[in-house]
């Protein structure tokens, strides 16, 4: 039987520097300090510098990063927060956690990121903030979206876009705040959950820093409402410090794999891949998706769909309905398919995927 090509392989990913990972974790154990210590401070400094941001605040995970960013902007009941509905419910979950109402915006049909014209049409006096998701690692059209936001603060959901760059600026530094996830499968992944908020606004950074720890201004004195316990622990910070120097190389390999897929597909199946796309996920749009799924399965190639149910069609959002129609998102639901794309894929594995894509397109 032909060997299975996995969708991802974290064992391969960590194998190359397993001894260094063990040393990093051992260093934390030996220190006797496990939360909000020197490892966390060092990673925050390094990641802020990498992103080109003034500040970085480590938090428990990417969804917490979004929620705390919203709370730092004082979003709450009675407010609308505009976001997309094709990004896995993460933004919607953060918005509803604050008591604000998600308003879903349609997307560009090629890149599947937020459409500036749809944003401008949906902007009202109730709009408190906008969350723009850099979906699949593709930077959204930030210049146009910032203009369409018309002064409403923009939060960037960079959970899939670590290191994406346009005009010399990296993901997370275009809007008021940038939110990252370090879930193990991300382009920069920890060995568990982790997240961060980056910003060039010192006051917002201070608010996020307070909110991640109960709203404290000093120990046991809670001055900010809405605070919670969401801190990047020392072991995850140590792991992320170790991995950060390799991020750009991993991004380049991901992009090269996605470009190889693109060459085998018809025009329009994937958008152009430049340095503003770090190929966190190799998502294609095809007609007759079920046939391609069957062909990949028969070739022992694992595939996925990101994401099979749009947010405005989720049962968890039903009590907030009705929502406006989102024709581009809805049309893409039956056409999107995610192919394996991780830095440790061998060239032979990539070519096996390409062979199936070529057969699909020629049959």
C-alpha cells in the first residue's frame, strides 16, 4: 500500500531540534518560575521586534488574544464588531464573549479575505471595531480596509499569518492591535496553547497586560472590568523563543509547496503567492470538489476543509439571526479544499499531490 501523506506532521516538525526543545523546557523547570517570568519577557521582546511592533503581550491562546484586544478597545453590550464568517468561528466567539454583536462581512472571491466594499456598506454608528482575518496566511487588503473602517479601530487576526509582509510591514502592525495564536500547528507553534497581542499603542498594550491578569493594576487590585486569567506560560515562551529564528525559512518552504500546487491547477484556483502569503493552509477552490476529495483519498493523501460551516450558519449563532446574505462566502463553501502543506513535506510527497491535481484537471 502507498504510504499515507499526512495533513500535518508535528513529530517531524519537532524532531530536527528535539534536544534543544528538551533543554529549553529543562531550563524552565530548573528556574522554578513558570508564569510571567524572564522567558515570557524575552519572547515578548523578540516577537515584538520580529513583527516590527513596539509591544507584545503574551496570552493564553489566540482566541483570548482577540477577546482581550476587544476588551482593551472597550467593546461590549450594545456594540457591533464587524468580521468575516468564513474563518472558523474564532472571531465570532471572541466577540460574543464580550457581549458585543458580530456583524458578518462578505469576502473577496479570489483571496477569500474581507471585502473592503462590503465593509464600507456595513459600517454604522454602532460599529465599535473591525476584526480582519488574514485567512490561510494571506494578508487582507489592509490599506483599503482601514479606509473602509472609517476610523473604527481595526484588530488583525494574524493566527495564520505569522511573518506575512507587504510594503515592508508585517502582519499585526497595520491596525490598532494584532492577535496571534501559537497553537502547535501554526506557522510558529508552541507545544500547547499560546497567543499574543502586538501593538504600537502603549496605552492599549498596558490595558491588554492588565486584562490578561484579572484587570490588576497591581497584585490583587483589579481596576479594569473584564479582566481574566490568560497568560503565556514560561515553557511555551521558551519553546517559541527557540523556534522563532526558523519561522521565515518555514514560511518560504510552505510558500514553495503551495506554488507547486498552483502550477498544477487552473487559473483562479489559488491566488498569487507572494511574501504577503505565508501559506499556513494550501486552500484551493475547485468545481466538483467531491471528485478531487475521492482521488486524494484513493491516493492515501489526507485532505481537509477550512471551514465547512460559515459562522452565520452555525447553530451557536442562531439566537443572533437574522444575518445578511453573504453570497461569496456561501458560494465558496462547496468549492474550498485544503491540501497538505507543512515545511517538512518531502519533495516526493509534494509531487504525489501534484500528480493527483494534474490528473484531476486533465480528466
